[in-house]
């Protein structure tokens, strides 16, 4: 079914690669007018071929986000995808790394929602906010994911707070909680961990695959399909929920 987002205006953060890029493309394919943003502007190359507008945006820059919110008309869909995965236990996380993770993984969503929400509410036609969380959060623990899990649990709390506070304004807010997805970010983590493992990167990749009961990694396009559903009117009775897409990781 095509045109599921026809007439909707959407903003996607961290759209340069992985889930963000796949979602920007999926939104556009379903008829949305999409603005794809990323701090690395060069990574947005090629999206214009899919009739997607692009803009450099640091998702931690309050002034830049505020200026963009003032410039744009009200959004129908806000997809907060920016994030970072820190590796280590609580003993490995330095205070500045803790702050960096919370700044990018949580505060960025606070900034974008706070900036774009007033126009959504004033319009009175409802809107969908989608936040990228993780199964590694309040849903499940994973080794060496201390600050990452803490940030993604905070995203779930933020999602539920926004959902309940603005439900009567027709604003829906949901979180996506993926398992392990084959993205450039994951490849970077595999390369880093491969240095420490006897079997190198092959062993690191195999460990990620083996923790998925379905026996494979997820794809960005599979997560993007869920984001399309949450952005569309098909999910208009869904808000404040976590949506797990994890290949059985949490079973």
C-alpha cells in the first residue's frame, strides 16, 4: 500500500546512514515531504535523488534546533534517531563519556521535541513523535552497555512523559526498541571489539549474530518499516508504547 504518509511533513535526525537514512527513504517512498538532517552533511549525499531535502544539523545544538523549528512549518512526524553506543561497564565510563552519551542520546530528543512540539500542538491536527530507544534499556540488560542502557531507558521515560502530557492535544509519542541491526555503527563496534578477541572481527560479528535467536542481524529497512507504521494514521490509537523489533533478543 503506497502513499501511507501522503501529505505529511517529516523531520529525521541522524539520517546520514543506518536506520535514520533507511527511514528517511521509507518516509519519502510513502509520500511524505522529508527533511533529512545529520551533523555529517556529506553523509546525506544521494538523498536528494529520492526528492528528500537535506540539512546539516547538530542534534545537540539547542540554538540550531530552535532556529530550524522557527523556520519550518509545523511537522506531522518527528523521528529522533541520533545516538551513540558506548562500550563498557560503569567502571569503564568516565564522567565526560557519561555526559556525552546522555547529551546525544537523551538531551538531543528533549531539545528537538521541545522546539517542534508547540507548533504541532497549536495546529491541532495531531502529530507523531518517534524516539529511537533500544532493547538494551529498561527492557533488558546487556554486558558492557552501562551508560548506553541508562540513556535508552531514559528515552523510554521521556517518551511516556510526552505521550501522557500531550495526549489530549492529539500528539502521539512512541519509542522503537531494536535488537542488533546491521548498520555502519555496528560495523565500527565489531572492528573495535575484534581487536580484543582471539578470532578477530569474525568472532565479534558472530557474537552479535548469535545473540539474536532468529539467527541473523536485523536490517535498517525492517526498522524503517516500523517507523512508517508509527508515523502513519494506521497507528493513530497507539501512543506511549515501546515497540520491540529484536529478532527474539528479549525472549
